């Protein structure tokens, strides 16, 4: 990839439970150039997986997405996010319980913040969430700590992938 192409890529960061599944959803989205799983939103520098799983660091398990906005919009990525998990579960997704599994959009600029807030409101008004409150946090992105290598593309590495590699 040429340098000028790299400069045109954008970044998005989402937490939606265990990072393996949400990484897979984004990795298979056309226009997504790359994904990395890691930790964001906590108060400890350079946390490990074990640190984050303890629930004491304040981090969420996240996927950081590099995407080409000429191929996929941030709004389309938000639709993948909302559809890939249950945003009404507070500090959990299915059997995974703890603040590290919270539903969260970490925005990288004001435009992402506004889009995230708008789509959250739209989803909240949809019949699918009638009577259930969406608890997704929308907060500024901070330091991204890349997870250990064995967590990167975990489902792909373990034969549980549905499509392409990034």
C-alpha cells in the first residue's frame, strides 16, 4: 500500500463483548483494511489480558478497525456494530460478565461522536429494542493497547472464521 493511500484510511474503535467475535464481524466487512484487538478506556498502562479480565483496570476489550472511507462509511461500520451484539446488556455479552465486556463506541473525532449518538437513538426507537434500554457508552477514544498476538484474528487462527483474512 502506498503512503498516500495509508493517509486516507480512517480508524474506528468498538467494544461489544469478547473482542474475538466483534473482530471477526469487522474483519469480514468490505472496505475494512485491517483489524486489531486490544484494550481501551482504562486507567492502567500496558495492561495484559489477565489484567483486563480481572476487571480492575477499567479497560474494555475492543477492536480497532482501519477502513477506507471510499469503500465503507463509518455509518456502515456502526450498523455492523449494532447488529453484532446486544447493546442492552450492561457490562456483559452473553456468558461474559464484567465491565471489560461493555458495549462502547470510542469515537476518534466529533463526526464519529455525532454519528454514533444518532445511530444509537435510531436503534433505540426501532421495534427490536421496544421496552429495552440500549446501554452503549459513547466516549472519546484514548490510548489503544494492542492485545497479545495469540488474540489477534483468533477465530481465523482457530478455524472458526467465516471468510477472508485482513
